């Protein structure tokens, strides 16, 4: 039967063991390495988010260039159609045609729907103009694929802008992939160290678990004091200081 004195001594011993285990937990290299890895993880995640935003912004800008190029090309095509084919419309000779181009046409073939504002264009001629507009509106998608005045020059300018953007997007994607690999390297270590708590240390010491693989790992950390720091660890720590 355990005496009162023995119980008191055991309580004092347990108290001392708890204090030692708690101090051992705080001073363990795994605790220090975990703090470094968490700071690095946060830094890497922030950089990945920034890169993803830059990529989205560039992709949006690329889309805007493509849409703007398409719009300008269509305006050029419509100008080409109005300039060269307006005389196809029944009742529209050179005088009326030139007046329409000069006074009615702005930047869209649909401007011609208001040609009746000109003297000499009545209801019947406006109807003929509207039929002609509808005809070419249906043909524009096909005509856009063909060559017309100003198309090549505009496409070259647009292609150069898009090429530069694609180059930058490619560099950012490569950088994002590199950061992702570093996260893949450190995340398992973070999970291992976070799985070990102060209570684990205390319970191990109270139970006199001399050989406990998890506790030993936490005490040693990623590398022991007598070991050389792994290259991958240097690499991810240096990343914190890279802009």
C-alpha cells in the first residue's frame, strides 16, 4: 500500500517532470523549425496569391486586347464595305453614296439606318439600304476571316502585345510552380511537427517513454545540431527574403 509520503513524493516528481517536459517542448529544435516553416509557408502562400492575381490581370488584359482588336477590325471591315460597296444599293448613285459616307457614316455600318436624314433618301431607298445592311451583317463573320485594308497591320501590332503578355504570364506560371514545389516540401514537415503537442511531451515523460519516435523527431527537428542544414531548408528560408 502506498503511503501518504510516497504519494506526496510522486506528486512532486510528476510536477517536476511536467515542468521539465514543458521546458523540453519549448526548447526543442522542432519547435524552432516549425516557427520558421510556418513563417515561410505564410510567405510562400502570399507570393502565390500575388502571382495568381498578376496572371489573372494579365489574362484579362490579353482578353481586352483581343476584344479591342476584333472590334477595330470589324470597324475597318465595315468601313471598307461602306466605302467600296455602297453603290450596290438600288437608287444610290455616286452623289448620294458620297453624301452618306461623308455625313451619315461614323464608325458602324448600322449608322446607315439613319440615311433618310439626307435629302433625296426617302422611305423606299432607306428600305433598300436596310436590306443591304442586313445582307452584310450576315456576311461579316465570313468576311472577317478574309484579308482587307488595315487588317494585317493591326493584327501584327496586336500579336506583339499578346506575345509580350504571354511571355510574362509564362514566367509567372513558372515562378508559381516553383513556389508550389517548395510548399509541397515544407507542408509535410509542418503537419508532423504540429501533430506533436506539449501534452505529448508531458505524457511521454510521465510514462517514462524513453524511446518515442515522435518526441525524438520533435527534439531533433529537421536536422540535428551536429548535422548540416539540408539544401532544401536553406532554399525555402532564403525565399522569405526574396522579393
